[in-house]
C-alpha cells in the first residue's frame, strides 16, 4: 500500500510549498509514550498554571497572526481577511477558556449523607484529533484548548493538504504544552485510536462513521462534527432585504466550504418573488479573484476533486429538473474557481436535496407556508444548524423548537459563538465543542464519597 504524503500546494499556481512523508508507526509510538509522561506531569499542575501556559501560546499566535493567515490563504484558498479572522478567533478562544476553566473545573461539593462528597473533573489522558483542511488553525484550537485546560494531552492528525501551516503552528507550540502533531499514514489512524484514550473528529459523515465504529469497538469516547446542510428559512413576515443579504454572505463566505453555512434557502411562497431578485442581486456583487486581493469576495475551492464533486452535484440537479439562476459552469483558467450558483426547482430526486454541497452553490426550496418550511428543513440527513427570519419572534421560537438541529439562529445566519455549544444531531454527529459543554467532553466526571 502506498504511504501517505503530506503536501501543501499553492492554491493558484499549484507550486509545492511544503512536503513530507508520513512518519513510521514506530516513531509515532515513541512520541506517544513521551507524550503520556508529559500528560501526567501537566495534569498534576494547578489549572491556573495550565491556563497560563495556554495564554503564553495565545500571545505567540497573536504575534504570528499575519504570517499564519497568509499560509492558510495560500494552502486552503480562503480570502486573506477570512484567514486573519480565523487566527483572531483562535486567539480569542484561548483567552476565553483561560478565564473560564478555573471556575468550571473546580471541585463541586454536593450535600449527601457523607461527611464530604464531591464531583471532580479529571482528564481522560491522551486525546487523538483527526482534523480537516478548511480551518487548519481554528479546528485544532477548538478541540485542543479545552482538552488541555482539563489536563489532557492532545495529538493531532492533520489533513494531508495543510502540512506547512500545521508545522508552523506546532513550531509555535514548542515543548511547553503536551500538544503534538501526528504525521500518520491514513492506514495507521485506526491503530492510533486504539492507542489513545479518546477521539475528536471533524469531517465527512462517511469517514466519521468508520472512525467512530472503530472507537466504539475499543470503548473510546468520541466527539464528531460531521458537517451540515443548514436551512435558512425566510418566513412571510421576514425582513426580506436583510435575509437576502445574510443568506448570500453565509452561503458564499469561505468559498462555500464551511460546514455551518446556509446551504438550503427555504423561502415561503408569500415572499419568494420579493426575496429572489434581492438575493440574486447580492450574489451578483460577489467578486471572484485571487484570495490575497482585498477586493475578492469569492475565493477558489481547495482542490480540483472538490470542485468536480460540486459540479457533478449541480449537473445532477439540472438533469433532474432544477434550473441554475446563476452560475453552474466550470470556468477556465488557473485555480479551482467555481461561480456563485443558485439552483431553483430542486426536488427530492436531486442529489443536492439530500447531500451536503461543500462549495458556492445555494439550493433554493419554496415552501407553501411556515409549517411546510419546517418540514422541508427537517427533511435532510444533517442537523447542524438552521436560521429563521421572521419579525414575529414569538412564533419564530415556536418553529425553532420543531427543528432537528444543534442550533437555531433567529434573524441571523448560523455561526459559532465561543460562549455557546457547537455541534449537531443526525448525520452532523454528536458531542459539543465550545462553551462549558465543550470543556466537559473530554473529562472523567468522577464522584468522591467520604464517610
């Protein structure tokens, strides 16, 4: 079997920016043994000392923000300002948990018949993370920071195509935190699950099922964030102009390569004729170009195979009766660009009705009324997030309770907030990241009782 190669290439020129082979398994085992020793020492430190070390790392990350953002831009292809925002949010995440962790991890005394009974939050040990390519700094930070606060050690298996920025990130980490990369061959990931104590995975539902099944066979705790196909519901009493603007931003930011983007635009018939031209006008303002250029608002996709998949989904929709109101073609030239595409007349026979579309394609669904809009939103394998736009906030909350998702945003596009749990249901996975709930995912909630 051919060994995996970690290779970063320039998103436009195709020039190889960084390359390294996967490490041998014996090297990983040696690193893991050393990491276990570091974890025990790290867990023995007071939580305030652990968070102080994380704050030192936050300062390094902030100081190196522009260089890392340019690396992400060149390797992933997202607009430079989006990459800078990723770094800023990662720094903010570290500082947030540094403030929060000492209180949340404090021993909790509970009154029982005992003279003393407590609940304590203790680390699980070494947590393996299998990470995606689209947010190579944020995804690692989102998983690792709360796990480290709790006293765990973390080993990160990065995506094959973001090796350069990953190496730069871990050079900043240095040896102060028990956080290391695992340059594993893809074939060794299952074995790594067996050798570690828990796993976090962000990626496709198919891969998540396979990794979680193996983790389950070995009784390892897992947290899965498996993408989404978020519904963006425009009710009859919505502020249509604001909804059109927000729908365009959410669907096409990061070249549409975000799990939490608005992907299915569900518009009630009462406002469809008003919403649609406003939405298409917003789409027409998008400017395709080099992701380093400030004027660019629609960047290229990450790889050629990803663009081919998006285009095949669009072609399938057109073959099954949908209509492309804009876009829907493969442009010429360098870079894996794809135009902003809006599909109308999508039915259940189209792949885009059921599948996640990881690119700049908006699926437009027309609902007869509010109840039908909710049914359309739930008629999908994914359940990460959803948005409801309505001037009647009371009714919006009532409809929000009917949505089978991990989050609902009212009169705003879906996003992640450090203070709120992030995760989904159904094919979007299970478990939560961020907030206090993300901190408790990789701890042993341990009871103590004293006579």
